């Protein structure tokens, strides 16, 4: 009860405070800007916009106000990689207001900080703009200030392309069609030299990012990442990992670490996909893998569900090899299958 009261108190301070400007004692004044994490500007695709702060001092909470072109863009969601509690976004007349605060006796963040990411769907062809209007800051001492911004992003939304992205090293590969389609949809990327490297390995951070790009997740837990190794998670991956964590798709290990740079196993991959698209996991049926007795208990139900849904296949001689590291081709094929299953379920 005390923890809940403390949370409500912190939120009230954040949302109800008058935001009278307070001069921060810092070498340089903080500033805030927008950047795109994806250049997918086709009709029907999604773009993800990140709000970053520079020279921030003791940022304990904030309220972000964005404006966007409602003719060409539809707001989907806002998330924050910072610890704490997010208030659901308020969307009205082409503006988004998104607030977030830490909870408890914690210091605010300082330096260069990623505050939040916002996902939009491209609705129609033509030029579109997203503008950062202002950021209201709150320090750990509950002092506040409003910082206006002229940062904006202009994009040209193009018709949905029918051309398939190809890679120089995918000709005649068993996963060629799936990889090329996943790349054309914006879930996976190749390398600068035009290759995909299908037999390369995939980290937990990379797979999480691919999955979040493909599947629209629903948050189940408003608490942000509480991983013990959060400082070791790459900045580019934090928003994806938070989104997956808040939807219950990813969890940490026994030591509460996420292990962003660890190579993902086939079992972990199947579990994440099963959770992302909400497969039923209460089956007593056998799953017909030759090494079923080698599948760990924590993954068995999700692997059964993924097998029954036709999302996963065995390797040679019908072995699933749950502890083997997944390849880039396997990851792309599985995510595309999950995407199609998710789309089909939501069209009914």
C-alpha cells in the first residue's frame, strides 16, 4: 500500500505541478531533439521516432509534447527506456502528450539521455512532419522547467512498394523468399555490402528488435525495464527491449540480467514469439521432435504451441536442438511466420 501511495504521489507531482521555470545549475543548458530509428516511409509501414536529451541534469520525470500530421500519420504508442512509470499517452487533434516518472528515492538521469520512442503508422502518400513542441522536466528535488524545441522530422511517404529486397548471398538459399519478404516489410536488415549473412548468429537484443518491428505488442506491466545490466544494453535497443519486457515477451535471467549481447538460443526464440502473438500454452500433446526430452521445462509449453501453430520446424532428423544458437535466416523465417499468424488472427 505504501509503495502504491508513493507511486501515485510521484505521478501527481509530475502531472499536476505548475512547471514554473527553474534555472538549472549546469555548464550547458539541456536541449531535446528528434531522430528516426527506421526509414520505412512506405504507406502501411511504421516509423519509430526517438526523443533524446543532451546536457540533461538530474532528469527524474518529464512530459513530452509532440505534434504530427494526422492526414498521413496515425499515432500507435509511446514507450520509455527509463526506469519508472509511464502515463498512457493523451492523443488529441494532432498532438501527443506522454509523461513518465521515476519512483522512489532515486537520482535523476544526467548527460545524454534517450527519453522515449514513439511509433506511427504511415497512412497515405505525401509529405509528413513530426515536431517536438516541448519537454517539461522534473528533477529528483521536484524542481521543474519547460524546454521548448524546434526539432522536427520531415518525411516523404511513398506508395507501398511491390519490389522485393534481394541480397547477394541468398540465391538458392532455403530461406531466400522469407528473408527477402521480411526485409521488404522492414523487420530485418542486411549489411552495407549487400549481403544478409543467413548463417550468422543473432543476439537477444537483435532478435527482440526484429520481433517488436513485426508485431504490435500490448503492454501488460507499466513498470519499465528492471534489468540489472541495463547500462550494458545498447542505446539503440533499449526502446525495443522495454516494449517487449512491458508486454511480457522477454524476461531476465536468474541474476535479473537481460544479456543483450548473448546469442539467442532456438528455445528462447520460440518462447518469445509464442508470447508475442499470444499462443495458447496449456497443451499436453507431444510435439514430435526427436529430442523432446532435451527441451527445458521453462520453454516446453511455448515450443509446443509454436510447433502446433506451424511456426517452428526441426533441423536434420527432426531434432529441435533447443540450446543451439539461432541463425539470422531462422530468425527471419520465424518472425515472418509469426507476423502472418498475427495478421491473420487480427483480420477475423
